[in-house]
């Protein structure tokens, strides 16, 4: 804490380099492509990405951006400029919704739309008040054709509990929005010690940890008894600044795999009772998750997400 201000920290960038053809195919590992036909790749579903903004003209992302808002002081606080200066939000957005355009990587739900809510500034910092305002904005947002936000991805976290934050999260959850957050990268690899990051630790949020390509818990991934699932989080190739594609590592990368998955699941279940969507999505993930035997639930939760 700095001057009693709670800092929201995006996940650590452990590795960053340009690569276009060396990444493992995580879409197949979570079986996303197997339900693409029946879900139309997530078309019509709006995902709010609360992060460091986005490269708005990235060829793999620009046509899927439906709107945005800047909650930081970047660009003199102009609310309609939500450019990304870190690359973090652009990377997360690509994992969810990079176009299937034969140019680089493909998102889990490549036809879904992104509402870009910038809560992390160019220094990698934000505040709980910005996060709270962004969640409220996502709840109230209505698109040009009456669309509403169905999924919120928060690849960020702070170490302090905050009652106002929890209150707005409970409100969004009760309205039927599926909330997903990164577990955090303060882990030490020891299943007995617990590391807590908010908002991920709140029960209304699907808290996502990271596993390696060998499906073992990532050492950096926070472990605690509220961990829900794990997703791919090491050396993840996705969109980045300057039209690049880079590999990054962190629970920040694992969370959007679940956000993209939630988007496809919503198309699959096609519920008329939208307020129950968080329950339906959670139960689907629970039913299909791959149990990781002999590993602590504090490290892997209910297992590795699978879509079929």
C-alpha cells in the first residue's frame, strides 16, 4: 500500500519475446475448437476486459472491439482513449478473442466482442475505486443493438480485502454476469502456504490459477482454498503492442482462457434465465474439468478447464 492507496497489480511478465509458430496449441488442450461449430465461436457475447487497455488497431483484435472506457489518468484522463501502453491488456484480450484470420494466434472465442475497460495505467498500477467503477460501468453498459456484458475478465489483483469491491462484485454476479479473475503470481510453489489476491479470492468470482505445459502447478501461481480452476499460464502466445505476438507467463494469461471458455459455454447453454448464468457456467466447468490427480486443491482447485 502506498499512501493508503490499494494498488492493483497485473501479472508478472516472466518471458517476453516474438514468436509465431512455437507455442503449444492451448485451444486444443482445453478442447475449445470441438465446440466452435455449435457455439459459432462465441458470436454475440460481450466480454468486458478490465485491464491496461488494448491496442485498438491491432489487426487480430480491432474488429472485435465493441467499445471502451478509460478509468486511469493516462492520456490526460480522456475517457474515450483506452490505448494500452503495457501490452498486458492486449495480450489478455487476444487470448479471449483474437480473430481466426490465419495471422498469428486465435482466441478461445474469436467471434466474441470486447468491451475494453482500462483500469491499469502505463505504470502497471490502478486502484480499487477504478476497478469498482469499471465493474459498475460493465453492469450498466448497453451496446448499439441492446447488447449487455455477460463476462468480466480481471487479470489483476490486490492483496487487501475491500468491502465496496465485494459489494459490487456480488451485485454483478446477481445480475448474471460471469466474473473471472487471476489467482495472482505471489505463489512459492508450496501447497501448504496460502497467497490471496482480490477480487479473485471472493467466492462470486471464478479464481483461476496457472499450470505448466506438463500440467503441473506453476510455482508462481497463488495457492488457496478458494481456487476454482487452472488454465494454461506459461509461455502463452498472444497479441501484443505494435501488431506483435509475444509469449507471456502468469495467472493473468490463465484467467482469459476461462473467460473465453465461459463465452462459448453461454452460447452452448443458451439460457433464458440470465441471472443463473454464473451457476450454469460454473457447473459446466465443474462437470468437464480434468482432475489433476495427487495435487492439492489449493494449487489446482477443481482441475484443468475442458470444454468437452
